[in-house]
């Protein structure tokens, strides 16, 4: 509550928080309780949370690639949202790619919603996409409820979602600014990467640090510099996706000081790993932009603490084992994406603890700030009138991540074998408990609804 932990009783009616009552911390029970008014049975159901468990607002992950329809061998709504629930993520927003078709029109959005119908364990929203030639689709997509629009400044990795040039981006951002929408950008400079890749040309690059050198820091810095200029010209609200290079923080600070409407995210893998310690050929760590060195990782943590980076999201981007290890051990050929939806919060909380950063701050980065980014006022914090979304976290439980034990579709994870102190042991979506421990074998309830930025009486779009 308000950035601090208190023993409390939370009353829930119709999936929303009715009241929060602080309990006497010196009392005999010194226990947190979740009280849910049952619409099905008489009386009040009580879920008691044992002493020492932290009741957090459910995490809000605004960067998830679910890939359905079209690439369901990579991931799907049922498996991705189950992984989310088990990782304490109670709300997510799905990216417009790598599904087929990508979400670049209202027809494609309708097709994606049809594919997701009845398959979501957590509340789910959708991003639209910006590609060359679809500017006329942006306002209709916004009116249909997408939370904003993603684009790439270099090839995305899938042919059906091509990149935009800066002039094309300027046109799209001018349109989006006209209805106060949000543009989110994968910011790497293609020419810089092409030059670095040409200089490092080799039949095979198994070394992660060597492969990362083909996507140098300057690729992010140049792209973000051009993006900031376009924000300045258009006034469009803009968000930088998956910042990996801390070298861009100075220009981000200057843009913020200027008052430009710019927000920034980073990801758990950039905060938990370092390129020089990744084994050769370990394609499970390949992502774009790449994981960088230990000094860069430390600077990203500092950027979070300084408020230059607003939030942490998974960028869950899975693929089949065949795609992830294509051409092994050559990292040039492997699919670039890390599956972190179920593990991300636990990993960040573990590393934050080692740095003396409190769980309250981690929750702010992964729940409150992400909810604010997409204007989900009912999500991201515990308070009267908010959705009753919770993650139960045991700060003392130690566990070793097993890729095969994760709920997402393919058993590939950069976190495999990582020993973490602290783990999510339960989650609740709008008053319904999804699971009570990581050992549960009971099926999760399909509790998720579709979310939209457009206000409605229920706050959701059915």
C-alpha cells in the first residue's frame, strides 16, 4: 500500500477492491487476509495468506509476443497467459507481431481477438502496428481499443511486419498525435548494424560477445537520437522499447529535461545477465538489442533508480527449439527472442535484493509504472476501486528455474538452471485465485478478459 508493506484485510466485491483495513501488526494473528464476497454461494469466502508472504499488486507486462494466430507452434494465448499467471503477471498487452496476420488493421485485430477468445487466464490487451502504408488504419485501430502502435526502424525478423523509414514514422506519429495516441518503437539503426555486421563477417559467430558487437551500442544511440527529433517535431507520445544500451541514457535525459513526451522500458535479461559470461552458442540468450556487458548492466540499474528508465517488461518473444538453435552454434542464424514471462519478476526481484533495492520499488517498475504507461487506471496498485489483482510473493523461498517446468509452449529459457531467492507463490485476477503454489496440479481458471484503452462501464471490452 502506497509503497510500503502493512498487515491488512482487503475486501473485494465483484472483482474490485471495496476496502483495505490495516491490521494491528502486534496482534496475535498478524496475518494478511483476502476477503472475497461470493456471488455464487452465500456468505464471504476468505483466503488467508500466511505471515511473511508479500501481497503485491499483480504485475502488468506491456511487452509480450503471443504469436497467435499464425505461429502457434511458437506460442499461444493459453500457454502464454498461463505462464503469466504463474509469474505473477495478471495483465498483459500483446504485441502486433509475430502473429499472422500482424495487428495492422481492424480486421487483423478482430482475427486476433477471435483466436484469443476463451483462452486467456489473465486480462489481455493489444497493441496495433505501424508498417509502411497503413497510416489510414491507425485511427480506426485506436477507436477499436488498441493501446498504441508499435514500429521497427530496422527489419523486424518477419517479412509481414516491415520497418518504417524516419519520414514514414513522422507521418504515422503526426497521425497518432492527432488523437493523443502512443507510439512504441524498436529503436536500432539499420545502417550501423549493417556496417558492424559487414566488418565482423564470418562463416560462424558462436561467441555471444562477438555477436553482440554486430549490433553495437551506437545502433541504439543513433536510432534514439533520430526518434527524439521526430518526437520533437510531432509532439507524439512515444515509448522506447527494450533499452539495452546505457549509452543512450544521456540523450534520453536531455529529451526528458526538454519536456518531450518520452518514456523508456528495459527488460529482465538486460538486468540479470552479462554478455561476457554467456557460453558460446547459447542461443537462448539471443535477443535484439543484445545483452551487453556487466558495466552496462549496472548503468541500466542506475538508470532505473534515477527515473530515466520507467519500467521493466519481459519482451517475451519465444520460438520453437528448432528456430532458436537454427544453425547452432552460429548465433547469426538463431531466432532472437527471450522467453521471460513466467520468470522475469522473480529474477528482477532476486537481483534487486542483491543490490539493496526493495521489493516495493520492483513492484512499482513492473506493475504501477507499466499500468500508468498504458493508462490502465484500475491496474498496478492496491487501493479502493482498483481491480483485485494480486501476486503473492515469498521472499524466502529459493528455487532453481527449470525450462521444462515453465508453462510457455517451448522449453527454452535463458533462465534455465538459475537459482533465485524469492518466488511468486500465488496470483489473483479480479478476485479469483488462479493458483496457490508453484506445485499446483489443478487447472487454472480461464479468468482473463480483453482490455482496451477506451473507457467503458466495466473497464473492459468483451
